[in-house]
């Protein structure tokens, strides 16, 4: 039986999407969960996997076309019925199985298409499989339940595979693809996800611990496979191609992402009464700790030790003491959120996006480092789903990465506060010892800015929050793993 390919609904508020590229052409075989086409919405760009295995019989919607969700955009024939589809010269082929020989809207997958939007320009990459929830409206109930209850460091669409004896193994298409590429039996991989589900980090940790027999050429760079953030100059075939430099005097239309960013920044300025405070923090202890621990940390956990989890962890501790800063305003009411959903601003070549680490207060230091690396990597590789960028209760942005001493960030609605982390630099400082004697010392300093909504947060509360954040960082005593 043929299977319809539908435009998935990438979130409750998404009503349409633009097909930016077909990764297969009519007559080609496709595997279930294999990347089939790319779409762009007003929230994310994503690759959509094939809903079933077979042969792509027909493309109904060409590249560059915007259609409503649940629109049929193509058809896949069952593998047996579609085997003869690429050979229209054989008249004996059953009529129902043959593709239309002259389909006007058929696009060529090699043609980039002038109508393709700039932010969707991307080399073919391994599929991020979460979008199967919309492609398969008849998904199993346990899948839907797992999506709703997802609370893991790596957020992937949960589904199932089978072990050696036919037992159900809860995993995602991405996990199963990695297992196939590295010849790993999923039954041997312990799952740490909800209900024992195997996450991407589980399979990657297993591969790292059992290198024997693992193919030497993984499908993506080693840094990405270990959950490390993208490093400039590193080989990254799945990264979007660089955009051409604008011609002087050229009028260039805003991308969808830039339009949304502009709209939300103006709305935030109009909505919240923005106030900022600035604190100077001595992070010499943290800098020394990281310098001592980073080599062993990477060796043990396969991930780089960065400064960001220190600031995120300190912010979580302060948010737990001052829940008003983890709140949001709903009309004339204040919503005090039960969990801390930490937004991490990620600068991209084509815009800015804020993926969210859900239930961040439940993670230890190592879990935060892995989660920060993971969302940063997936943001740069366009593998975020709408759920990944929704539901934040507090946001951290890091302009110091690019050398800024500090910034005055705009609040990410509906949050009531945002923390800006400046650059860490050495400076001469007057220090006082236990006997009260002063001296000049070289210390590592960082400037932290809290942007807050004065409708909800008073200045005194904001200063107390920052004072606790400063105290936690300057007297850091938590094990980094």
C-alpha cells in the first residue's frame, strides 16, 4: 500500500511550513527514518524522515512551496510495489505502481533552487528523528506518552526497536542509526532515559567504552559525536554552508528567522520594564579549577569542560532561593514555575536561537555540561524541534564569548529575567587577607549582568539574587566530576 508523506505540524502554534529541499528524487529507494526532505517554519528548520521504507513514487509539492500542515507532499510505495517505479520504459509494469512520467512539479535534488530560503541552506546530515510524531499520526500510545513526559539531557523522539530475541528496546531512530553504523547490539546498551530508554548519550558512551570493532569513519565529526560544541575550523560536513557576502548596495530580504527575532525583540521591549544591574565577580578559583580538571574531565566523560555550566549551576542555586526571578507574568497574576527550564542563547551564522534545558535543577554539573554541549551542537546543525526552544523560565546569554566586557540583554519572553555573562579577563585587584591586610593581586574577573522586568522584580531582590550568584561563584566548592 502507498504511504502518504505529509507536512508535519512542528508545534502547536505552527500552521504551515516551507519545503526547502527534497533529499530524494522519484524512483529512489528510501529507508524508514531516513532524511527525506527539509522544511522551514517560523520556529525551526528541520529534516523530516521518511514515514516508511519503500520507493519515493511521487513528489506533489516542489521545493520553495509553503503549504499547510497535514498536506500530502509526496507518496512512498511499498518496497515491492515501487521496485519497478524508476523504469517507466517497461509497459508491463502495473499502472498503479508506475510513477507519472511527466510530473511538472518534480524538482531535482541536485538543484539548490532559487526559492530556497538562506537559513535552510545545509548539507545533507543525519536526520533528527523527532519530527516523526507529526509524520506518523497513528504513533504508538507509549511513544506519545514518552514525548509528553520527556525530561532527559538529550531530547529525542522516543520509539522502539527490537533486541536479539524480539524484545522491545526503547530508543529513537537516531540511536538505532548510530547503532547500525557502529555494529552495536542495542540489547547490550544500558538505557538511562525514561523507562529505560536508550538515549543518544547512552549509545555514544557505549561506543566510546567499546572501541573494538567500531568502524573508524563515523558519520559525523568525532567532536560532535561526543557531544562537544562545534569548534571553528573543525571538519563539520553537516554544518550549513556559509552564506555569500552581500553585494554593496544590494537589498536583501530578511530571512524568516531574522523576522521572528526582530518581532520578538521589539515585543519584549514594549512588554517588559527593562532594568539592568551589573556585578563584578572574581572567578579565579573557578579558572584555576577548570585549568586543573579539564584534561581529566574530557578523558573521563568525552566532553570539553567549559565555563558555562559553572554560571548555569550558580544561577540555578540562586533561582531556587529567589523563585520570583524564575516566574512569569500572566495578566494580573504571577506564575511561579515548579521547575527551572534554562534557556541557553546560541549565536548562529544565520541568527540567534535559545534552546531550553528542561528541569535543569535536577541535573548535576556533568549533566549540565553535556546538556549545554548537546543543545549548542544541535542548534548549529539544525536538529532542534519546536519543543526544544519552548518553555524556558530563565535565560543565560554569553556575549563574553566574542570579547564583550558585558552586555545589556533583552528579556526572553515570557521570562522576567535574563543573565548576561561577560568575558573573563585578568586584572589587578586589591585583596584583603584574613588579618585585614590589603595587597595587589592578579585575579580573573567577569562582569555579570541581570536584565529584569521591573513590573515583577524589585531592584533589591535583583541585587540579592546577584549577590548570592556572586558568592556561589567566588566560593565554588562543588565537584565538577
